[in-house]
């Protein structure tokens, strides 16, 4: 180790210059950084959910759309509102990457010919809005509110709210940035109409979701990174009262996250809402290493060592613990790489590499710069350090020894009561709830649910088993029966639509009865007549396949927990198993609902993997089986306590909480390592238990507390994000790290006092 430190001191100028230069060169790559907000970023190309969804789109086209909604308290059926609808409808038709537009004005109204009652006419609901009288608007409203294909879909049942739907082309998702461009273009349309007509428009759909993901991701990275850097600088100044300690720690983390982000860009990765948090994670991780190194360096200088000897003293005392903490932190993050949720996997791998890079930069750059700048330590500081015993450390040691049994018993009781809350945990991966209630997209979705219909949807593909089978009367009756029972069983199913509604409408016009005819040939004639009467772009090939074997039924749903989503999906699948037909349920809502399993797997499997790897590492390093529980208990306890409280309070677990478990373990174990390494050192020196605790507090205790303050403050900043998984992650992680330091400094020494408090230690 001495040769290693001598080499750093010898090449100090080279190291101190090459690292910043390399960082600056790589920083130029950050100009190519791109944000990815597509739903596809959450799934790997091997994902069964994604493959299933792609097969659905290959047959029925894209289910993704841009949605415009607005209300008129006097009713939509007036020249002003209908003029807005008509203009926006025409603009959407002309917009690149929009394949179809459905609105009140171009609704294909099916009715009989007044002059020839046996003839059926299919035409736009409105031809010339400006020529209509007040009475005719009233008549149109009465007609619209009786149309099953309109009510609670295009127009609300009270006639005051409407929706315009621009269906995207199937290939738009393959063009980077195309979906977001649609969103920006349509936003321009509604801004102009709002300025001219005063309506408050609400935008939803895939393009707006993508824009929202990207906007919030950019906001988090550009807002939180500088804020956390500033907070870290202030805290470091308060701790060290030296600019050298503050600037060296900040330099390490800045070099680390710039290098890691630049490498991500070079490898072709795009930033998403989770990887946007990388700089903050790296700041929190890197500062801890630099702080411990500088802290012991100062202790060495205050003991009277010269600059070079203090550098040797600090690196020799810190190399093993900060190496171990860096590796265990990397293991914690790397355990997320097993997740099937791609942003979590990417974040885990990148941040694990950052933890190791931060270690390398710390042990190279900090000693090299210290060798150059040679910070001055005043003589009175040296005398002060030598003369004053650490009274707080003595009181701390006496407290632990006196109350060790009580501390252990209290911990066990708290652990048991709060831990029982784990049985009450609920998982939720609903994408709408990813966003704060103040986010425009969330407001729009809530507006649609309150005023019009269910803003989420299931795309239910029904297999009639034979070619032309969807025209079978028996099949259509079964579809109708399913729709009615589905809505009756689950009130959150607001509306269903399919070609069954078209057949019933034709039959109503022809016979006056709104039902499904028993004649298959008649059904075929209705569908053919309807198809031939539709204008270009409004065809029904998105409702059935070319062989007319598969029928698409769209169910509009309220926003619900994914647990209920999964329950409803399972109920629908089980319902069709009792029939001669089969079902496949698709759509983005369904994909994200099934992600719940991935969220659960990420939470459980990543923690198990991290615990297993860290335990094996500690066993190999300390060569003692008795050490393993000392690592597992203090570091699993904070996770259990925080998540248990969530269970008791009924707070759902989302993807933010799912990643927190392994990260908490990876970061919190750092304190345990510093504690036990210093404890083992003290015992090897022949110190008794009380003096060993005093030794720990002198050489590691303060640094452990200060790093926890910086870490928890950094993570707590996420509570101000508008992306709820970040909020939940930040709060859960910050609280757990505070609990972790309390456990490490109170419960862990209490256990050691009971089982290793004798003169001879099993660790020595």
C-alpha cells in the first residue's frame, strides 16, 4: 500500500491534470444527449407483453392516439363549439403520422333515407354547421345522446364535454421523436383555438404521455442536480470548514457523473425518467468515499503528521473500507440489472459502474491534489486534538454497554410489529399515477374520467375460431353478453365498443329493434353496407382482421390500481374459457398492469441477490460466519421497517419503491462496513469493548453521521419531483438511510456488547 501511495504522490501532477482533461473531453458528448419518453422504453425487446402488443398492432393497427377534450357548460351543440371541433378535426387529418380522426362532426351517422325508408344512409353527422338553426342543433343533440357509438365515448351523457381522437399511424413509434412531434404540433393547434375561442383544452394519449415523461425527466436532471450539488457543498463546508475538503469531494462526484453519462451517450443509450436520476445517485455515492478519505487525512494532520504522511495514513486506513463500501454499493445497484423493467436495469448497471469509478477517482485524485495543495493545519488545532478527550464518544459507549439488552429487546419488538405491515402491501404500476396530480397529463386523464368516460382502455381481441366467424349471430350475442356482464361486474368499466354496436344500429334503422339479428347473412350485409359507405380513412379494418375471424372490442376503463386491473383481466379471460371462443387482452394499460409482477420481482429478487452477494463478500474478507448476521440484520431492518410502515399506512409500492430496496441495502451497508472495520482494528490493537466504541466514533462515527445527512438530504430532494416514483423512492430511501445509521450506531453495538463484549474478541 505504501508503494501505491508513493506512486500517487510522485505522479501527482499527472493524475491531477489527466482526470479533469479526460472529463472535459468526454463532456463534449453530452451535447448529443437525448431523452426517450416512449412507453416502449419500459420493456425489453424480449418482453412477452411487448411482443403480444406488437402482434395486436400488426393486425388491428395502432391503438395509440392523440386526444383533445374540452367542455362547454352551455352544451357542445352550438356553432362556436362545433366550429372548433370541425377545425381541429380537419387539422388532425392533415397532420403527419395521424392515420384517422374521430370526432363529433365527422361521426358516421347511420340513418334511414326520409324519402326512401328502405335505404340506409351513412354520412358525416354534420355537413354544414353554419347553416343549422337553433332547433336543428337541439335535434342533433337529441340524436347524439341516443347513439351508443357516441355517448360516453365522443360526447358525454350530459352533452357538455366532447373528445376528438387522432389515431396514430402504426409505424410512428419506430421513428425517434415522431410521437413527441405529433404532441407538440397538436398542442399548437389547441393553443391557437384557446386564444381565439377561450376554451380550456385538455390533451391526452401517447404523444402527450411521451412529452410528459421527457419533460419531467429533463426537469429533474436540470433542477435537482445543481440543487443537490449546492446542498452538498454547503454541508461539506459546515462539516470541514475548509474549501479544500468541499471542492475535492465535489470534484470527484462531478468527474464521475460526467464520465458515466458521457459513456452512456457514446454507447447509444437515451436518458429516461430513471436514468435522469443518475447524477444525483452518483453525487450521494461519491461524496461518501471522498469524505471518509479527507476526514482521516485531517485527523492525521491534527496528530502532527506532515502532508505526505497524513496522505499515507488516510489511504491506508480507508482503502479497504471504502473499497468494500464501493463494491457493496455497486452490488446493490447492479442487482437491479435482473429487472425486466428496462429503465431500472439501465440505471442499475450505469450506477454500479459509477460507484466503482467514484472509488478509483477518490483514491487517485484526492491524494494527488492533497499532495499538491498541502492544506495548512494550525498548531492550535493540533494541540486541541491532542488535549481534549472525546466526551461524547465516552458517554455513547457507556450508554450502549449499560442498556444493550433493552436496546435489543426494543428493536425486536419494533421489528416484529412494523414488519407485519409487509403482509398488507399493495403493488401499483398504473402509469397515470406515476405523475403528480398537478401535472397537466394527470389533470387531463382525471378530467376525462370525471366528465366523459374511462381514460384507460383494454383492447380485447375475440377469436371466433373460423373464417368469417365474427358475423355469426351466436358469436355476436356472446360478445354482447360479455360486455354487459363485464360492465355489471366491474363499475370501473365505463364503456365498450365493437362492430356489434354497428350491427345493432343498422338493425334498429331497418327494423326499429336495437338488437342483433339471428340471420348471419343479414349481419354480413350490414357490415358490408357500412364498410362501403365509409369515407377513405374511416374503414373498419381496425375492428377486425382480414379473414373476419378476430373481433376487436375496446373497453374504456377508469383509473384503478393495477391489482384491480389484473383481477379484471383475469375475470375476462376466465369468462371466455367457458365459451367455444377464446380471448386475448392487449393494449398499453394491460402491458403496464402486467408490469406489476416485474415490480414485485425487482423488489424481492434484487434485495435477495444483493444480500447474498454482500454476505459472501463479507465472509471471504472477514473469514467469520458470525460476521454475516452482523451485516444482514442492521441492513435489512431499515428496509423492512420502511416498507412495513407503507403496508400499515396503505401506501402502494410502485417502481420507485421497488428499486429502493436494493439501493438502500447497497448504500446502508457502507456504514456497517466502516463500523465493523474500525471495530476490528480496535480489538486487534487490544482495546476493550468500551475503548473500541470510542475508537470507532473518533475515526468513523462522525463521518458516518455526516455522510448519512448528505445522502438522506440528497435523496429527500426527490420529494419535490412531479414524477411520483421518484418522490416515493426519495422519501423511502432517505428515511431508511436515517434508520440505518441509527441501527448501525445503536442496535449493532448493543448486539456486539452482548456477544463480543469480553476482553478477547471473536473478530480480533
